[in-house]
């Protein structure tokens, strides 16, 4: 599957369209096929390195999404 991630902190130019493994789904989890995603202010701050500078990289942003539960 694909994900927009950043491998270093910075502006929008650090975003990359990466191939990533499909996540494992365990008990109590759901897999959502995302149709739309949003970027909020904490996402922008994280990408800039000002929200959580200890964030392990690469990192895929996005906690706001809508889609279909697979």
C-alpha cells in the first residue's frame, strides 16, 4: 500500500509517497480503507519537528480519516 511519510523534519517538501507494508490487524483492531484524510495543525507541527522532536522517522501523518472498514 502507499503512505505519505517524511524521513526528516521540514516543510511540505520533505513529504514522500512511499510503498509500505499493509498493517497487521489484531484483536480489537479494524482496518480502514481510507477514502479521504485530513491534516491538522499538530500534524504540521510534527512534520516541522516542533511538536515531538523525538518522533521516530520515517513517520506517516494522519489521525483524521474517513473510509470503509474492511
